């Protein structure tokens, strides 16, 4: 019996105390949600965001979390702020907390944060607390700000292009 415990019990105990950083390589999609809206990222932006997330979690510690959320609370929270989403193709577990998606708020001054766990599209239950040690979120926050600026500049340029032909048509109509 002791033999079975050693080969089955010990690995299960070790697996249940993974650091969150250990599951990051298994994320199949890294996304961005700003004020409740998913932001369309280019492949390059998505890869850069993934690198920023990996750097953020370097030397972090997964700690017991006291935070608990409900789907309604989380949906309300999403309406205001910037969040990173990590989607997984399968079910993963950190410290006995299962998930197939993780989301966290990005705030430049945060030195620690809660990972909200999603399971089949529902975000509720205990969170996973991440202590960033001596770091803060300033680097990932600055990177995300640069993505948002690029998106705004692109939208303004498209809006200008749409109005320019109309102005030309109006000028031609006036001349006739």
C-alpha cells in the first residue's frame, strides 16, 4: 500500500501545487479585453502579448486567494478596464482550482493580482492570487497602451479615408 501511495499520492500532491507560470506554455490563445470588448490582435501583437505575459509571471508566486467571484460580478467588472485572457484547449488545475480560461485585470501599479478562473465560459468561484514579487505591471500595461494607440490611429485613418471621397464627390457636384 505504501508503494502505491508513493507512486500515485505524491505526484498528485505535487501536481496540485503547481505555480501558475507552469501552465502558461499550454495557453492556446492570449487575448485582450478592453472595457468589455475583445480587441482584435494581429498575429504579431498576440505573440508579443504572450511574451509580455510570460515576463510578467517570471518569478511570480501563486498564493492562496481569498477572492471569490460570481459570473454577474465578473461581467460587471469587465465593463471597465483592461483584461488579459488566457484560453486553454483542455482542463487545467492549479492548487485544486480547475479552469479552461484565466483572466486578469491589468493595472500599471499592481504588484499582485487575482486570476479569475473560467470553466466552459462561466467565471465564478475562488480566484488564484499571483504575487509578482518585486515587479509591477508597468511593462505589460505600457505594451497594451501601445496596442490601443495603434488601433485608435488605424480607426481615425480609416474614418478620414471614408470622408475624403465624399468631399471629392461634393466638390465635383458643386462644379457641375
